[in-house]
C-alpha cells in the first residue's frame, strides 16, 4: 500500500482518504447479510426478539397528538444489524467479527485492535440521526430477552445497563431522554404484550442514593469522569473542561455505579455515547470498562458515534453499521449544509473584526433572513462563529454587540474562550453548559455564540442555522470535518413531515472552506453552494391557514379506531381455537398405502429410440412431522409471516390430532399420515389457517365519534419546499403537494365547477385511517385530498401512480371509514381513487366525470 500523503496546510487537506474504504471493513458483508435476513423473516431470533422487531418496525404508531411516529430506516437497520450480529450469528468479539465479516483485501494497513476477549461492537450513525433512540431499543432488546426467555438463553442477555457520556453536557442531554424512564414511555419501545414484564429503574448521576436496585432491570446514566478512580483521574484539557467540568460533590454518589452493578451480579451492557473518545485502547475510559468486565459478565459494549475514527482518519474496524452523513442528508433527517460563497476578500488588518468584516456581515445577514422567515413558526435561529484566538473572539463579539445592538447586544452574544493559562475560564464554563441546554428555547437571550473552540458533542442544539468559520484547521489539530459543522445539523422541524428541506449555511474564509471540502471528500458528497453576493433567497415558504378563506374550511369527523391490536401475532396464533374451526371432517381411509408412480423413459437423442423404460415410485411422507412442517411453512408464507412458523406448527398438529377428522387420532399411524397428505387435507388446512390468522390478529370494534371534528383551519403553520399550488378553494395559502401529479390534481379540484372546497392532507394534518396490511400488521393510511361537492357530498380522494399490493388494503379501509363516517356524522362521505394514467386519458372537467374511472366499483356505490 502506498505511503500516506501528509496533510498540507497549503492545500488545506486534512486527510488523504483515498487509501481508506468508504466504510468500515465489516460493513459491506454485514449489510448484505442483514438485508437477506430481514427479507427472510428474521430467522434465528428468539420469540421475544421477533415480537420486538414486529412491534417496532412492522406496526405503525401514533403520538398523542395524532401525528405518525415511525423509527427511521437508519435506526431500524442499526438495531437489526446489532441483533443479527450478536444474537443470530453469535459474533460478540472484535476478533470474531473480523474473522467472519471483514473484507480481507481491505485489512492491510488498517489499525486493528488487540483481542481482549470482550464483547464489543460499534454503530456509526450521522449526527442527528437518532442515536439515543437506537440505544433505548438496544436496551429493551437485551432486557426483555433476559427476563422473558428460558434461563439457558436469558443468561447471556443484560439486566443491568450503564450509559456513559464523555462529559457533563452530553450527560445532561441524555438525562432529558432517560430520566424517569421517559424515552421508554414516550416512544413506542414497550409492546403492549410485554408491559407486564417491564420493571426498569433508571438512575441518572446524582439520583438513587447508594442502594443496589432491586428491580428486574436498572439503567445507570453518568459521565465517564465520575467512574474514574480518584487516583487515576486524567489530566484536564481545555476541550474537556469546556464540555465536562467536575460536577459539585453533592452530585457524586458515594457508591459508584460500577460497584452497584457488580453487586447486582447480572450481566451488564455498556453503551458508550459519543464513543470516538474510546479509540485509545490504553485510555482510562477503556480501563474502567475492562475493570467492570473482570467483576461481572459483560454482555456487550456498544460504541455509538457519528465519527468512530482514529486520529489519522481510519474507521474503527469493529463498526458493524454505517449510516453516513451523505445518506442522512439525502434522507433529509439532518439539515442540508450549504456553502456560502462570496467574492469578498480579507482586509489587510490585524484586527479580526476588520479583517473578516465581509464574512461576518454575510453571516449576520443570513441569520437575519432566517430570523424573519422563522417568525411564523415560532423558531429562533442561532449564529455560531469560530475564531482563531481568544483576542479575536473578544473583538468579534464586541463588534457584533456594537454593530447590531438589537440582535446581539449584551447577553445576546455568548463568548466562550480560554484564559491566559490555556484553560477554559470558569466563568464561561457554566454559561456554555447553560447555553447548550437552553439556546433553542424562546426564553433564551442568546442569538450568537463566538468561540475559539468548535461545536463538539453535547452541543446538540437544533436552531443553529449559520456557522461562520474564521480560523484555520490543520491535521495537527486532529479535528474531524463532520465534528466542525456537525452541531448545526440537527433539524428544527423534526417529526413534521418531509415537505421541507432544512439548511445550515457554512460561511468562511478560504482556509475554512478548504476544511469543509475535506468533509466532502470524506463523505463523498458535494454540498450545495450559494452565492452570498446575490439577492436574498426565499428560505422557508410556509403553509398556513388564511382567515379570509374560512368559507373553504372542511371538517373531518374523528372516529374511534375500528381496528385494534390486542396482543402480539405470536400470542394470537398460540391462542387460536382450532376446535372451533367449522368444516366437515376430513376423510380418513384405513388400510394400505397408496403409492404414486411415474414412468421414466430414456431415448437416443438422434434416433429417438427408447433405450430405457422404467416405473419409479414416489416416496410419500414417512412421519406426521413432515406433513405438519410442510403445511406450517406454506401457511406462514401465505400470510407473509415466515417468522411465525414455530407457533403455527403446534396449532396445525393440534388441529390434525383433535379436530380435522372429527375424532382424536394417532398422528403416527400410516393411514392418518396418508390422509393428512391428501389434496383435500392440504386445501382445507391452508384455507382454514390462513383465514383464521388473518382474521384474528386485528380485532374489529364498532367505531364511535370522538372529540370534535378535525378542521383544516386548525393546522399550525409548517414549512414546505416541495411543489405547491396557489388554490382559491382551499383554506390554506397554498396546497402542499408531494409531486407533479398531486399539483395537477389540486389544480383540477380548484377549477372543477362541482367542487366547493378542498384540502391537501399533508402528514402535518393529524388525519389517518388504520388498516391491516398483507402481513397482518396494523398500519395507518394518509389519503391525499379531501373535497366537498356542490351536492354536499364529502370525498376522501387518493391520487395514485404505480400501484403496489398494499393499495388494496388501503382502499378497503378508506371505503369502510367513509361508510362509518356517513352513518355516524350524518354527512355523506365517499372514497375515490384516481389512477394517474386514467386521469390523464380521461381529462375530466368535473368531479362527476371521475365516476367514469370505476362506474360500477364498490367504492362508488
């Protein structure tokens, strides 16, 4: 392998990333293996894990507000990869991981860890992609298996959990999610069927006294500094002091969490947040974990971070899942970084505010544009400026306060820097921690942060919209590009749909932008660039209710769910009453065995003369187990629940032995095996079980009208950068459309003479219809439009391009909802599906014309 090219300050390159693969050495093989495993129905997992995976990722969830909640695919894939690696393949150690999944050709030159025999894996997840949620799911997965599975299986899983943060600021962020078990209650972590098993105590540093928890499970959250022995506390440095000062002694437990975990004696799972700090095998952090593992079983050490890289740039080889920043930007789960490019030059001056005035002014102007655009959404943007020295930071802060007193005067600008000794000033430390917690709040006065430091882990604020970098970065600083801008990537409008692409502007001098370009190389992305010398762009178009258009408001009745899931699918199948199956007894022939035969002929390929002619017998099934296994697999495949084979097979056996033949039979008798194998038995078994399983997993209930109707006028303003149509007959300023066809259809509704009002039902509007998909999972359907005809009929309308198998279930549920709504509200509701191809061919001018699409269909009667 070629020698590494040294970083050059002249060209601004921090890393020569060409010798490193695009991802960690084990990720490519694991990615493919997990994909096949997922598509195959999660084979090889425990019943508990299967139930959890189904609940988390196959069912859809609703927040109390009515908005949908869904774990992002990156979170799902991270958890699936962890489960597949640890539980299915049994790979726990880093050495075992490399032996089974490493791309061998790419190991040369890699910095490989020593084999310490400990269970340790890592997840690489881009900043803002929801690492804490993955940590909560990993905790639940280990805990429920530990308390629910048989002892021989359960003993490998953890009941004790230790979440370690690198500093106090990260700890405080984690505490917001975990304190009081909040994340386990707010998010759909615990399946209804497992609530009775949940007995988890969560103790954040400073809580819980000194006692050893007596609950089934316990999760401790602390920062690593609190776990160091007093005589082994590492020397402080400016960055650690900034982000993690020694807490007051009153917060320090007399009995360390590690000692309490040891006294519990149960396996422990350690979750290292922002785990790029753990790359040094000889660090005190790793020493704490090794000491713990010597005293109590360690089920798993899970490292979670956006940048699991060694100081020279290489990824940790024990990374099993990689969700890169590039993909997070494409998926719009983080802000889209935009390079602010200007022709302005640095002035020839030693005074920072004079030298960099053009760049600072551009940053302020962009911040002002964001401020004005965000006002309707009640959001407050933050400006972050990074300088080279303490003196420069002070000068720039004074310039901001003097030049823009209304926006940045007084406490509105926060300065964080080091004192003459090179350490962070104590007076700045508490302010930095406070700002990281409160800067997103309306009550915070801080609009700008000026610092010699960069935003590092713990500064997980959402409202950073402009980053101005005016300091050189070099390889010597060991600063990763993503860390430099990563703190500005978190979304402000998280959970509010995919209709708006949020941005964070990156503005800087030539050296800083060269540094940003290293991020482009590292992540293989090309960031958008914006000319700051041009006119101000429209940053955030908003969709909002227009009071002057109130006559076009539409109310949709809120109905109680007609479908609910009471238990897990596995529990439903296990409780299936096969004795209640209604059918005539299957014929049971006693006597000899009827063998099937076929004739085999071998002919000369040229003369076609028959050279061989023999009759062969087809061997029938020898045991009842063969027949039952075949039927159970067919049933599981037909209902698209291949993972439920283990619970379906016992019910098939019970049915054959007690009900199928109208009497109890011995399944091992040859005549019974023959009867079980007949075409009649196969048809009846498959028909009965597929219908029963599809019908019982979701319980139907009589719907009722609940609460007040949902009105289009009740929506709060929300951002939107996808297509819009400025319609007259909608109560909003624009109809927010997801694609060109939706925009075309919105125009049609606005122009149709027999339509008095309509609305585009974006996910921001909390209306959905529950339905059961082909895999018997409970899901929610969001129709595209609602409209009112001149005759008073209310329409739920779906525009459809390519149709999938899923559409039939949505159609059925929507038609049923309209029937229920009509009966309960006294207003006629109808469902209409408009295929794109037929719509373009028909070229309708009125809503009535659309009846031609399906004049005799069940949805129109």
